[in-house]
C-alpha cells in the first residue's frame, strides 16, 4: 500500500468537508429574505442576453480545429529541445523539415481563406 | 520510496478502455460516441506510459506522443465530417442517420 | 549522433517522394486557381509523382538483388524492404494510378473537382508504403493512420451528398475504434517485449508462449482490429455503407488498395511476427473466414444497389484470402499473393465500369442501370462479363487460378471441411454475378444517355480486363512472381 499519498487523501477529505460545513452553518444562522437585487449579477459582468447553449458560428469550430492540430503538433518540438545539443545539425534539419510540412498546411489554410473574417 | 505497482495502471487502463467501448456501443449522440473513442485511445496511452516507466525506457512515451497527435488529427477530421452531416440533416442522433439501411 | 545516410534515403525514398508531391499538389492547387485547365495539370503532376515512386521502388528492388539480399532493414530498424513489401507497394501503386485515371471525369461530373482529392490519394499511398514495409510498431501505426485518415476524407469527398457524408461518418467511427483495438494490442506487445521492433517482439512472444494472458489479450485485440480493416465478418458492418456512399472511384480504391495493404500488415504481424502462437490466432481466422464467405455470398444475393453488392462480394473474397493464410504453407502464401493480384485487377476493372455508369443526371448505382448495356456499349459489356467471370472464379480467367491455389493449399494441409465450404460458396456467388449479366444482356436499355467516357477510363478498363484474361490463359509469369515473393519474404 503506497503511504506517500496519505496527506493527499486527508487534504481531499478536508477540501470536500469544508464547503459543506460552511454552507450548512451559514444556512442555520442566516435570516431568509430573498429579493430581486440579490439574485442579479453582482459586479461580475452584465446580465446574459440569451441562453448559453445557443449556436455558434461554424468559423469558431474551424478555428478551434486548426488550433488543436497546430497546437498538438508542436509536442514533437519538445523532445528536440531536451536533446538539442546531442542531436546537433541532424536535429535542426529534422525540425526544419517538420516545420516545413506545417508551413505547407498553414499556407493552404490561408489561401483557402479559412482565417478570413471579413 | 513506494511505487504504485504496474498492474494497477494496467487495470485502470483496461477499465478505461472497456468504458470507451461501452460508450461507443450504448451512446446515441455522435459527439459522445466520438469522445468514447478518444477515451479508448487515452487508455492505451496510459498503458504505454506505464510500461515505459516500468521498463525505464523512453520508447513508450514517444509512442504516446504519436498517439496524441494522431488522435488530434482524427478528431479534427471527425468533427469536420460531423459538421457536414449536421449541415445536411440537422440532427446528431445516431439512430436518425440511417439513409442506407438495407 | 544520428545521421541520415544514403541507405536511409534508399529505404524511405518512395514515401518521401509521395509526401512531397502530396504537399506540392496542395500548394499548387491553392496558388494556381486561375490557370485554365489547372486540374488536368494537377492530375498529371500527381501521376509524375507516382511514376517517380515507381522508379524508386524499382531502384530498391534492384539494389537488393545486386547485393544478393532477401531483405534489408533500414532507417534505424523502422522499415524493412522484402518481397512482401515490394509486392504490396507495387500493387497499391498500380491501384493509385488507376484511381487517378478514372477519377478525372467522375469529379468533373460531380462538380467536386479539386486538388485535395489527388493530394489525399498521394498521402494514402505514402501511408500504405509504411503499412507494407514497417518493421516497428510506431511506424506501422503511423502508416495505418495516415492511410485511414486520408480514406475517411476521400469517402466523404462529395460533401453535398447525404449518403457520402453518412458513409464517411460510419467509416470514421468504426475505423477509429478498430485502430483503438490494434493500438491496445500494440501497447501490450510493447510491454511484453520492452521494444517496439517486430523482431524483438517475435522472440519475446515465443518465449512467453500461448498461455500467457498478455499474449492472449494482445493477439485477440490485434486480430479483431485487423479483421475490421479487411472488412471480414463479424467486423464488416461498415463496408456496405462506406462502399455505397463513397464516390465510385474511391470505393474501388478502398476495396483494393486499403485491403491489399491491410493484408500485408496481417501477413507481417501474424505469420511472420506472431507465428509462434499460431494456435491462438488460427481459430479466430478460421471463424472469420467461414463467416465472411457465408455472409458475403448470401447477403449479396438480395442486393440491388451495385456498390453494396460489390461490398458483400469483396467481404466474401476477404474470406477466401484468409483461407490461404490459414493453410500457412508456401503453397498457401503463394495463393494469397496470386489471389491479391487477381482480386486487385478484377475489382478495379469492375469499379471502372461502375464509374463509367455515373453520368450527368444518372447516379448509375442501381442494378437496373446496367440494363441493355450489351446493345448500347457491347465492348464495355463484354469486358465486364470477363471481369465478373473472374470474380466468380471461372476458367479461363485469372479468378479461377487464384481460387485453384487456395483450394490446393487447403487440401494439402488437410483442411477438407474448409475446402468444401469454400467450394459451395463459389456456386452461390455464381448466381449473384449472373444477375448482373442477365441485366446487361436480357433486359432492354432504359436510357440512351452515353456512358461517361475518357481516355483514362478506357485505358483502365482495357488494361484490367486484358490482364485478367491473360493471367488466366498464361499464368506462368504471375506464378513465378508469387513463388519468388513467398520465397523471399520468409
């Protein structure tokens, strides 16, 4: 049985208990007098004008997809960064080839006007 | 220094993989089905990383990198296809996409 | 410190050429939108790339022959050049060339003509190069996924067509799950061997034996995933829908190229790498083969949509090819190679005819679209009959030769029951191929609209039909090729 995790367990239990206890205590001692002003957004932005589950423009999905792809691809640059000195010129050349392929994708995206918002 | 034994990771990975399969079979919304597939791939990643840690090797972790990237590419293509399906028929319920039953 | 040597260049060149030309096609497509007849130049550019790939494959083959080697592993153990790899690559390359030739007219008619189509086909070709030659799990997985993802997009390429979308969605969901299964098996193999190289895995697995639970789970999940890829029963449900909805040239390519490459993966993983635990996977393959022949032959009887019919027929053919692997002898493997060549030829020819049926305003995907073809286009009809006879396995066509080898191998290895079942389904399949012939020759034509014609379509149809007949009558060259490959790859 791994013992190094005991403090984490204790912490997790305390973290779960604290809000429950605090809310229960508050409920017991506070007076109950609801009104409209209390339910409005208080210094936290403006009143929402529509449902939060409304439709988004397709553009958001396209940009999100492109972000996911280009973001995840960079994961391959990290191993190169860690072993930069040992890999030397070979590593630089490989990373160059890799980035060249990404640039081809980027050029294609731009020429397809996916990032054109006007 | 105590370690979590390898078998625990593998059991967790198998459970996650089985949950992914169950989600794939029983869920009706395409997006949820798709998320179940991602869960399967991540279960595999977990077992790769666990093996790599156990074997003191880096191969398994590199494998997990590649799986992540491929999963991202698959997700992008999948979402694009789901988007065109939705544009053409305004539903994402899997039983309603059946114009090719026998 | 790693360096990129000349031998790495030699082993990777075909894939490098394909990737460069695929990227080039993408860039040229978006840069040169206004060039008149730009699409034609793109197609020719892609064909140039395929030709260069062919030359570099030939260079590899002659370099190996000059060194007197039966196989060569390069790129730091990632890629192995051997008979199986050359065979599968050459076949897939031919299929891609025919895809280019037949697609041009089809894409014009469907108004979906764009460079991405050719680019994706080239990426798929690069992926299939790695499927056929990878000798290491990461490379194999990447090849598998590069191929699959390209095909997901190609299947859904006609975006406004609901059936095409739906086909792509089903193919993607089921394909992704099958990749997940294969990957889970790979992770266990990696854990068993502590290495991703197939040679290390082979010796580690034979050390563990067939009773080790890790080995059992790994073999079962990998076999299940691979059966998905070749659309064998019980993992065939995606095939009829994907074949039916995909653009017709893509259906042909999917049924030939991706199946040949997947069989290359099966041959490399099961008999070559996991041969020591044959007792685990052989029963699974036997069940899948018998079920595929049964479901494929019987479900095809009632189909009236042409592409679904061919989907079920190709499920049945996958069953026959599996029988050769089950026999497992030199004779059986030679049968697999000969069958794959013949299957590729006759299926590509048949799908070329289906592509030609797709005209302005006529989908040409239903059985009655064939009516009266013998009077309107007698040459097309006659060549289609040759291809259908071959698909049914009748002499004097190549299909007979392929089935003959499989049956001989089964009888040699005393799989009498399997041989009898397989022979029975040959009779069943005769009936549903005959239905097509009846529509062409015994029913009057419904339309006078001429077939879609282009030089590429004609070339592709004549070449496949002629080769099908030629191999049936003069089998010597193909047999020698099959003999040489099955001897080299062992």
